[in-house]
């Protein structure tokens, strides 16, 4: 991977690893560009989703009424944890029958997608180089990012799904008329002329609330995982700078190992925590959709 003459190898290394497999060979310039399809993000997110579905299907298929094994016990603990959280947040039992399994699936799905950040930065690049798929620019997999949640499109797509879910339950629980009335009359209530004058402010505030929830939900996950991915790249540069057996190279090599190990161990907490936060906020937003202002 040779860097152009007008850019340093370190900068080119990071820039190269931040480009998706999308047929463009360059980074997406707009926040929302529906003409761009990042094939790597789609592949890895769908692959992780299929693993979660298989994992839960196998647990349900192998469940017994007798003494459970370790696998069944672990799944039952996860299911019970999510059900308890859903029960304390969502008052409607009928809604919980759908939202609780959805929250469990989202939780495990995000954990698996986030865990891909622990794969060594250059492992996939090395595999593609060995197979001749990504050795030179123009090869099919020369650009490839393995971490879906560091692609803004994936977290924002999931948060838009949560937005649609909250709108659905808001209309289902309150009815179309009640939901519309809430948009016009909450949070500021008034009667007569005062109520009419407050309608534009209420609509604006409610729309801003929905937008803020959606953006913050997606950006929180994206920001944490993108920062973690970038830090792994910077740590990888320490190892790349080591050459020979002189003191500086040995120091850089040891620093690369220590920093990479420490950040990987700490990053495990971030992987699980971000999945848990996304799951809990999904439950909270759906729970708020059941409440009147």
C-alpha cells in the first residue's frame, strides 16, 4: 500500500482504512447520500444479524424443561434481564411481547457488530492481499472496513427504525386523533386563542424532540465506535514504525503491544456498554410513546 508523494505514509494509512467498499474509492462527502451503498457495512451487519438469529433460534430449539445447560442458562439470563427492563419501562403488556424480543435482538446484534472492532486492523487487509483481492488500488477489496457501527449510515438507520417504532406505538396506543392532538397541544397547553397561538410552538418542539432523540441515539453509537476504531489505527502505527533492533524500534514495538492490549481490554467494556445503552434507550423511547404529556 504505497502512499502518494503528496501525503505522508501515516496519513495515507489512516485515510485508506477509513474508506468503505462502495465502488467510489473515496470517502462519503455528505452526511446523507442515498446514492452511495457501502457493501462492506451491509455485508458485516447482515452477517452479524444472521449469527444472532441463529444463536437465538438454537437456544429456543434446544431449550428443555429440565436442568438447563450453560448455554441455555446464559440465554435465559439475557432474556430475563431484557424482560425485566422492558417491564419496568413499558406499561403495556401487549407491546412488551414484541418490543422485549426486539430489544434483546438489537442488544446482541450491536454487541457482535461492535466486537468486530477487536479484530486486528490489518488482518482483513492481509487476507485480501494474500488472496489477490486487495493488494493494489483497483482490486475488488482494496477498500474495506469491517466495523459497521463506525459507518454513520448503520447507527442512523437503526435509530430511524426506533423512530418509526415510537411513532407506530404512539399512534397505536393513543389513536391517530390522540397522537395528532398531542403534537398540537403538548407540552404547552392553552384554551381558546392562547391554545391556537401555542400550536406552532408545540409542533416545532415535538418535531425537534423526535429529531434530537433520533440523531443522538445514532450519533452516540457511531461516535464511540469511530473513535475506538481510529485509536486502534493510531496504535497500529506504533508497530508499523518499529524497524530493526535499535532502541527506538524496540520501544515502539513494546508500546504497540502494551497500548493495543490495554485499549482492547478497555474497549470490551465500550462494546457492551454502547449496545446496552442503545437497547435501553429503545425501550425508553417506546415507553414514552405510551405516555401522555
